[in-house]
C-alpha cells in the first residue's frame, strides 16, 4: 500500500468514526451535536451530496484534469514551447479574446456579473474567476495540443487515470469537514 492509499484509508476511517465520536462527545456533555440522533441522521441523509458539490472536490477535479492536459498537450518542457511561434500566436489571440469577454461582461451597464451595488467587488464574476481561469487554461492547452494528440479525451482523462484516488479522497475530506461543521455549529 503506497502513501496515497494509506492517506485515503485514514480519511475513510475518520469519516466512519466521526458519527460515533459525535455521539460519545454529546453523551459526555461536550457541547456538540450528535450525528446519530434524529436531527443528526436527518442532516446526514439530507446533506450527503453536499460533499460532492463542495469546493474541495471541484478544486481536486480541476487540478487532476489540469495535470493531465498539461502533461499530454505538449506544452512541457517549456524551453521547447517558448521557441514555438504557434504558442505565442495562440496565447496572444486567446488572451485578447478572454480579456475582451471579461471587459464586455463587466463594463456593460446592468451586467449580470456585477453585484447589486454595481461594482465588481463581491460579484458573481469575482467568485467564478478562479474556475474561469482554470477552464480557459484547459481550453488553451487543448487547442495547443490538438495537432500532437488527436484525442482530447486522452488529454482530459490522463490525470484521472494517473491519480485515481484524488477525487474519492477529496470527497471523503469534504464529508469529514461537513460533519465537523455540523457538530460544532
């Protein structure tokens, strides 16, 4: 069993023990909510899918897909890529298009990307910017690597095949975090 498998098993054990730990702590009088009483079981079953939609799982999926696309698209090693004129042309065109879309989305009056006060601060665009950047980088790498690797599915799934425990690990950690937040709050 390698280090990744041991970490995954440890998180699964913690996730399995958390309901019992919450029950013991609440029985001992520690101010926490039990996951094994009526309210806790209702919360557990009604919020079981929240760990799948959490930020950590989305971030892990983004990182794993990005690792696969970077490895398979031919952008590495950078010493060879920076000598390629096609890289600079594609990067320039893609950056102009992306910046143009962002400016058009923000500078138009009554834009849905602005907050209620009309500013960019605390707007939906600001919250979605990291994932927009991730997505645009993935599309850029797919466009750059298309002539070399004809199948985009291989580029997109390479990281998932190399790290098969990344997503289940993120789901288990997210579940533990959700349970701890419920117990404390």
